[in-house]
């Protein structure tokens, strides 16, 4: 990179910190810090939901998949998520907004105390927090790898530098800082992504080359399913995405919780789902074309970074790298903010009595402290990312496989149909799903990625539903009936909810 590139990156980081500082003026208490006071407009929540759903992993691990297997990455990743999010916009998103309106929740797991009891709430909060350590660690590793390709900076040094910048604005500005930086970062991503798209299309010979390039690429690169990414894998990823992108990934649930009403929550989900269907077609195109310009790469995960270095002049390289930073920072700061909410509201008060009933200022200080601590712990995991199977291993094998079991009681618990699935059903579903994953790891069970990804989630669903059926004659607690009554679809989507 040249001096101009470093200047662009420096300006980008400075802008993020400035936004965080300005956002801090809107943060008066923990409610403002965690859910922006429930005042987030639908378009801002939708954009934030979209950009918070992916990170530098797209430009590293997914770029490697695009280089090696082609178009399939769009089908099993973008299309699956789009279907999951659009469906959830009608069935799930409005319920999250309604929870804040009725229970004044500040974290996605807070309502579990009413739905299942303190024990289930604590188990879900703890297991989800540990799981997020792996997910966010993968994001830091991704950005570290990209910085290593561009600048020669060691992977861990790049991860620490990026995390420091993220902490500088998210610990002072909370969710408002995340939302505003998400919007700016999305604009930067569009400029950078379109720039790479136009540049590569021009190098290939113009717009007409977009259809012809598939005949020049290796066999199968134009297919919807290729290599290990089969139709079964698509279905498995769709199942995982349905639970993850509708609230199993807590930071995404927070976008709905922070919406002022159910109509806004629904609109934000529809916007996010539409963006997943459209934007990746532009974003992935340079990655699909990479084998034409950089054949036989030893490490396909470096393909996107090498394409940027090959085709863009000084200054524009920094802009594209800023776009990649944008994706990563958006996701990890969203996660850090939400995990902080869970730790502050749902874990610490039950571990120590002295943290119960804190005044607004003390709870805000605690929130900022837990945000810092969580990010620090993710960096500890990042140092050993290779031991977990690299970036793609952390994302698909660990986070992808385990997010389902922790999300099942949370998402299905919103549905009146599963009112008889109580705390025992919730705990059993989490434990059984995790147990299946652990058993496959310990025994070295050899199976397709589809089975590894889907088995824990499907197991959890079966256990949760069966436990509810076996408990169908038991009386449902009044507080649970009242909660679910307020979340019925007619109430959520009808005029009464608005």
C-alpha cells in the first residue's frame, strides 16, 4: 500500500471514532446504550441488520470458497439468508419489538426469565456468550489476515489494532454508535464494492463478459451447487440462518428490539432480506472472476486481497480496505454491544447481588466495562484461531453448528404454538444439541458439512418439540400465557400493536 492508502484508512478510523463520540451524547442510561431507547427508524435498523450479518470473513473465507467453487457461495449463503430474513420479518421480527414495548427488555435473553425461569435464562446467556467468543474471534482473524496481505503486519497485530479502534467508539456510543457507523460503513462498502466490480468487468472486456466468464472458469463454477456445497448443505444453512438471523445471533435481534413498533421491525427485516438478495451479486463478482486473473493460488482465501492489489491504484486500495474494515467493525461492535447487554442484565446480577438494582450511571459504567472485557476475551481466542480449523472452521464448524441449539428455545419460545415447551424442554434442547456436536468432534465422526452443520440444530428442535408434546397436559403458568398472548401474530401485526 502507498501513503495515500494509509491516509484513507486513517481518515476512516478517525471518522468512526468521531461518530462514536458524537453518539455518546445520546446515551444517558443503559437503555440508550443497549437498545437506543427503542427509537431506531426502520431504514436504519434494516441497513444495520444487513451489514451486521457479515464481516471480513466474506473477503477471506468466503472469497476462498468463491475462488474454488464459484457461484454456489451466493446460493447457499446469500439466498439462504435472504429467505430466512424475509420470512422472519413477518413471523419473528415484530415479536422482538413487542417484547421491548411490553417488558421493556434491554437484551434478547432478558425475556427468558418470564418464559422459562432464571435457570434457563442464565444457561442460554452463558452458552451464547461463550459461542460468540468463537464467532467474533473469526472476524478479528479475518481482518488480521487481510492486513497481513496488504501491509505485511502480523495477523494478531492487525486484529488487536482493529479491536482497539472498535472499542474506542462502541464503549462510549453504545448502540447509537453502532447504528450510525453501520450506515456510514454501508455507504463505504457500496462505493468500494462497485469500484471493484467496475474495474474487474472492465479488465474482462466489458459488461458482456459477465455471462461469458463462466465458460472460461473451471467446470462447475457456474452451478448453484458445487463440491461439498450441495443442496443438502443449502437446506442445512437455511435452517441455521432462520434461527441465527432472526434472533439467535443476538445483535440482529437487537435491531428489531430497538425498533419503535412492530411495523418498523417488519420493514427493517424486509429491507435487510432484499439487500442480501441483491448486494452479494456485485460483491462476489470479483471473487468469482479471480481464477481468470490469478490461477492456481496456493491460498484461495487471499484471492480478493490480491485482486485489489493487482488492479487498483494507490489510494483506491485504501478505500476498498476501508470497505472491508467496515464489514468487520459493523458486525463485531454490534456483537460486543449486545453481549454486553446480556452479561450486564442477565448474568452478572445473578452471579453477585451487589450488581442488582444499580442506578443508571453505575449500570452504564458496568455496560462499558463488560464490552471491553468481552472484546479482550475474543482476542485471546483469535490468538489460537488456527487450532479451531482456521476462519472457515470457526464460522461454519463451530459457530454455525452451535448457534442453532442456543437459539431454539429463544426463537420458538416466542411462538404460542410451543407454549407447553417449558424450562425442561429448553434446557434439554440446548444440552442435546451441544452433546451431538461434541460427540461428532470427540469421535471424529466423518460426515458431510451439511450433516455437521444441521445435526445439532435439528436435534435441538426435535427435543424441544417432543418435550412440549409430552408436557401438553400440564397447565401453562399464567405469566407465560399472558406473555404469549401479547405476542400472538394477530396482536403483533394488527392495529393494536401499532
